[in-house]
C-alpha cells in the first residue's frame, strides 16, 4: 500500500515537475513570439508609413498636374470665348456696314426707277410723236404722190423684195464660187485625213493551194494503194488532188471553190498526224472539218460585224460575210478589203456629216456577192443586190451595192462614198497583186505593144512592170517621132492592158558615132644576115 502511495506521489511529483518545465518553456516561447511579433509589427508600421508617404507624394503630383491641366483648359476656354466675342463684334460691325450699303443701294435703285419712269414717259411721248409724224408724212406723201397708204406700202415691199433677191443671188453666187474654188483642196484634205486615220495595212494572207509532203512514207500514207485515199478525198470534198510532176513533194489542191480548198487543206493536215487511216476515219474527218469551217465562217462574220458596230443583222448574212475571208480579188483578201472600205466610208461620212453607221454598212457589204459568185450564175454586183434585198438591208445599202462598180447610176451620197473608198482601198500601193502567169503576161504585153511601132529597135519592161524603156533606131526615128511613139504606146497600153498604179514610158534615142584609129601592129620581117 505504501509502495503504491510512493509510486503515486512520485508520478505526481514528476508530473508537476514536467508541467513546470513545460510551462516555463511555453512561457519562454510565448515571450519570444511576442518579441518577434512586436518587431514585425514595428517593421510593418514603418513600411506602411513609408508607402503612405510615397502614395501621398504621388497623389500630390497628380493633383498638381490635374490642377495645372484644368487651369490651362480654363485659360484656353477664356481665350476662345474672347475670340468668339471679337468675331461676334466684327460680324455685328459687318452686318451694320452691309445694312448701310443696302440702304444706299435701295436709294440708288429708287433713283434709277424714278429715272426709268421718266424715260418711259418720254419714250411714250416720243412714240406718240413718231406716230403723229408718220401719219402726217403719209398724208403729205399721199397728197404729193397721189398714192394711198396701201399702194405706198406695196411699193416699199416690192423695192425691199427686189433688193433682198439681189443680195440673195449675190451671196449664193459668191458661196458657189468659193465652194468651186476650194472643192479640190477640201477633197484632197478630206481624203488625206481619211487615209491617215484608216486602219494600218496588214500583211496579206495568201491562200495556200499546195501542201508540201516531203516524207515519202507520208505521201504513201495519204495516197493509199492505187491512190484510193486520194480518190476518196476527191469524192468527199469535191476537189482534184494532184501531185506536182515537177515537184513530187507538192500536193496541188485544184478547185475554184475556196471553201472546198480550205476543207481539203485542213483534212490533209489532220490525216498527216493520224496514226492509222481507213475509210470511216477519213469520212468523219471530212465531216468534222466541214462543220468547223461553217462555225468558223459564222464566228468570223460576227467578229467583223461587232468590230464595226453596225447594229442588228440577219444571222445568215454573217455566214456569207465569213465566206469572204477565203475569197481574193487580184491577190487582195475580199474581207479585209471590205473592212477597209467600211472604215474609210465611216471616216469620210463623219467628216461630211453623213450617217457614219449606214456608210460603213454599205461599204462592208458592197462586195458581198463575191461570197457566192463561184457557185451562182451572175456578176457579184447582181448577186450582192439580191442578197441585200433578201435580207432586207436598207435601200441606201442596196443602191450602193448596185452602183459600186458603175453598173447603175448612183448619185446619192452613200453610193459615192462607197465608190471612192473602194478605189482608195484597191489602188493603194501593195493592196493588190497578181499571179506569176499574169505578171509575166503583163510584162510581155508591155514589150509587145512597144515593139509593134515602126522604128523601135528593142523594149524592156523593168521595175516589175512599172516602167518600160523603148530603144529606137536613131537613123530611122528623129526626136519628134520619138515623142510620138511614146504617146502612141501610152495610149495603146491604156486601151489594151489592165495595170495597177502608174506605168512610166521612156523612149531612148541615142546616136553614137564610133571610129577606131590604127589597126593591128605589123610584124617586122627579119632579114637574114
């Protein structure tokens, strides 16, 4: 029991001692914590004080800056208000001055109105006086001339009409003389201006009549066995295909129809690029080429018509217009020639005050008959008139087509313009050409005409037929006869030959007297010694 008490007392004493030590330790920690808290609080207080002072300093600067801005704005508003007051004062002064000027002008107007009323009154009095004087003069004239007022009026009217008629005749005669005097110059200026403003000369597009096939295998491919493929093409297209005997590489397309020639050329070129050939393929190629050509004719006609801006036209007429692209006349493409004529007509018509669009329409269609003259009987003028009437072209266009080559008399302005423009387009240098055969025949014709005259020793056509030189025998022909031969040759060429531009004829008579002095040197004989 005592032992238990001792243990309990010991435990209690230990507990008390431990509690005391723990309490001391806790108090010591609390003291340290309080000290640290005091230091931290003091530190934070100092920092807070510093931040507060810094913020106060910054706010003070912002306040001062804001105050300065407000004071500056107030000063600016005060200055602006002062300027407004000054402007208002100036406006008041200006209004006052304007009011004073208006009062003065009103006073001046009142004075002018009063003066005008006085002048009007005086004018009324003067008119009344004039009427009284005229009536009095009429009475006096009637008494002295024994004429009534109506009779005197008739006399004055007759004299006035006579004087006006004389002045009118004089003015008309002077204007007519002036126009006749200046007409050639004005016409030259007008033509020069039209030619200078006309479209630039484009290179001529020659229609190919030959196709060059240099490869023998390709020729055999196109020809076929026993020329069966050539004969098939001839049957399908309607042309003659012949290899030139002198140039075997050249395949000649012989036909008078330019459209068939174009179809044949297109088909042969496509067959040359084909891998294999048979009858069905050839037939399909021909049909396709024909359809493409018809579509191309329509597109060409539409493009040309839209380019000239001629308004509505019948669609079938555009196809005929496109056919002219494959038609030539003296080497000149008919479609290009027609476009040139149309634009020249438009330019000249605009200068003369005539309808430019109607003039261009007539110029473009003046050779439309050449699109079908190879297929239908009749001249291209007659066919052109029928085509224009069938498609209901204006009467002026039909008349211009009929009179384009002088078949009928066309005195209207559009017909005259078409003839002039046609001559300008066809006669300009390089516009037309001729084939080699025609060229050689023309040169031979020039030389033949010159050699037909007595006394002509020889003749030469030079400069592509633009000049012929005639050499006469000086012993048979004198100078006067030389001039006569020149005139006769010129007249004969004018009557018998067709030629572009001008031909210069030069007759040469040259008498040369030649004499030689001395002969061959004689050989001296050697004497024997």
